[in-house]
C-alpha cells in the first residue's frame, strides 16, 4: 500500500499535545511511521515535501523529519516531474485547495499512492477518484493499519 504524508502530519508530534485530538493524531501518525519502518506501508515523498520541510525554522524538527523521509522513502517524486505535477496541481487548485496542498496531492496522485494523509480538515474535504484522503486516526479506525 503506497502512502504520502503531508507536512502537517510530519509535524503533528511537535504540536501542543494537551489537546486530545492532536494527541490522538500524533499517536496514529507515529503508529503509521512504525508500519512504514516495518515495510508494511510504502512511503512516497517529493521535492514539494522536501522544500516545505527545508523551510521549517526548528532545526531539530527539520532534521528529524528529513532523516525519516530519507531512510524510509521507496519512491521520490523529483523536481524533474515539476511540469506534470503543476498541471495536476492547477486542476486541484480549481476546487479551492491551497497551492502547497495541491502540489502535495498532485505528487501523491502522480506516484499512484493509495492514501494521502493529512490532519488539515479543509484538505480532507478534497475528493478525487485517484486517491483516498484520510486523517491518520481514520486510517487506524478503518483497520487499514
């Protein structure tokens, strides 16, 4: 099963854990990371994710996320695919999805991912035949993990 996690998923463990929803999403995301490490899920990443993470002002977070992605990615969508990604992202943005989010989703669709993980409620409303948009908690509840 091929999956793509957006930047908000990678950063969820660093958010304020005093809120129950954030804490539960963190636990679900960490469980998904374990499944990736055990090679039960195939992680896809992209130049879009790499760039967005490079803008993280917190060096330890940035480094930790980068290391996980480098060690566990089975397919990387490189910038040489930018024109194809842009075409799909433009199509996605017409539905109201923000630019960065649209590029992430476009990369996941390009890589034929089964699931796109996000904790962004607005982005979860995007519906596409090509990919299933899911919150990490819902993925676990559905018994996929």
